[in-house]
C-alpha cells in the first residue's frame, strides 16, 4: 500500500464510487462528530437519500447501543449499529451479533482499576452490560465522562457482582491512558482485546471482538461484500474495520497508524469530512454547508 505521502488527499482524487455501494460505516467520535461532539446538521437529509438509494448506514462506536440509538432517534429506520467497539451489533432494534466478555475477567479488570486508583491514578471502571453500564465511582467529573458514551448507566456498590451478559469493561483515565493504565493491563493483552480507543479511554473485550469482526458479521448477514462497503475512521479501535472494506477512509486528522492503514484520506471531522466525501463520491447533496 502506498504511503500517506504518496496519496492525494481525498475526495479530490476519486470522483465517484461504483454503483453497487450498499453499506456505509462510520466511527463517531473524531470521525462523524466534530470535536464538540456534534453531528453534521445535514445528516438527516443525507440518511434519507441513502435510504432511497438502498444504502445501509451504520454507526460504529465504542458507545453503547442505547447511546447510539438516542443520537439517531427519529431517523434510524433500517439502520444498523455496531456498538461497544464491535461487541454488540443491532439492526432495526434486533440483535444480530454479540461477543461477550467473561464475567470473571470483568471482575478482575474492576479490581485492577481499584488498585490503580489506590496508587494515585485518577481512573474509573465502567462495566458495560448489554442494556446498562455500571460504575462504582460516583463523583460528578467521572460521571460526566461516562454519560457522554453511556446514557444508560447506574452506580453500584460493587461492580464485580454485575450479572448478565457483559460486552466489555471500559477504563477512563483522566491522564493519558497510555501512560499508567495501558501498562497495568498487560496481563490481559495476550488473551483479550485491549484497545486504546481515545486519549483517555481503554476498552477490554473478548479476544475475538473488534469493529472489523462486527462489520464482517454484518456484511455476511446482509450479503454485502467488502467492495460494496465504505468505511470511515480516525483512531486505533478503527483499524480492523478499515481492513474489512475496500473503500476505507481515514480522517485527515486521524491517528498516524490509521492514516497508514486506510486506503484513502477524507477531510477532518471538523470539516464535515464524512458527509463531504459521501456526497461527492455518491453524487448526492444534503444541502448548504455540507
């Protein structure tokens, strides 16, 4: 694959996509959403046009399904969601795939977070069950970060006792997560997915869980091929997803590893890069400002 220096910035070097594109998948934070967490104002109009063209739109995020469903409430007819970094896939309100985490491992991760906190790391664990996220930490600063990604969440006295199917455990570090939290999770890395999903968040999941595996499951369920799939991403938890589509785009301000892995580059999330690229390549128009 050519280096990023050899690739012209897109969408200028590709004028249109094949007529049989059937699936568009996009990461949320740092990709579809701007840095303030806002979706493009023209998104509902674009989604309507995609439905008319028979193209399925799917957000793919570390956020829980309930959070994604709320963001797209009212205009998500026919959409599919790849939630919790690929551990939970839902289409039209029906689950079509899941890859749960062993509850015993989840309990070990909560205890690891407790030890780090005792050592002075400003950290909290989120046990992400299928329908609700559970936390022990109750301060406003931590809960404000949790609420951004988990609208269905609840405080519990002991998060090691959470029952039911667990998608993942997310760890939020107010400092750089790669500095103290990531090294403390080394014991899990050989047997589980340990994914740095942003500067402050690390997700630990089943060994086989990632956005790429979830996308392939969705493609198989719908009878869609990688050549019919268009994908956008910006961070390390998007890497496998980029590999599952022939039309893979990194945002221009993406992590260097993502820029290297993607086939093409789109404008940044703050420049409406996802919508601008879709509109040009599919010859659509969602209205002024797109």
